[in-house]
């Protein structure tokens, strides 16, 4: 079954100008000191059927190749930059990992779920660092 995770404050962190936003993070802290850290990965299986021509073609590349001025995505730009991208304000299907972590940093539990998120922000590494400072 699919979990509605749109209540989480999810955000992506990528280099400036990134268009294929395929992962996002969320974090919650509870009064008992337990933290829930969520790692969300775009679930392309909703857009790309298994063993389809697009799937088989993507398997031959396995990952996006980044050069200094150009990239070669696994999927078409339309899929990787629009339909499967975790764009802010857009409902997106994900494979999500929930990590429950104690106040002292000990992993208490973990769980994988299929979910729907709505990213609230597209951050650069510099944006994220400034928020942490």
C-alpha cells in the first residue's frame, strides 16, 4: 500500500541548475527525543513499466552521466526532469526509507514504504549549508 507523506516537509538538495531532482529528505523531531529522518527516491516504476522499451534502454545506461557542460540522463529529459522529478509543489511517487534515530544517534528502527510526497523546496548545497550554519 502507499503512504501519504505530503504532510512531511520534504526538500531536495542538488547542485545549482539541477533539473532531475530524484531524491529528497524530510526530518521530524518528537518530544521524546526520537528523530524520524526520511529519504525519498523518485519511484520511476509508476511511469516506466518493467521490461518496456524505455526500461530496457535505461538498463543499458544504469545511471545519468554528468560531464562539465552536459549530461546524459538514464531516461528521456521529459521523464527525468518533469514526470519523475521531485519538483516543489508537485505530488510525486517515491520509494521512501524512514529511519527512527535516538537522541544519541542510535538507529532504533527502519522501514521502506511506497509513498507520495510534495516537495516544498529545491535547495542547492550552499542553501542547505546556510540553513545549517
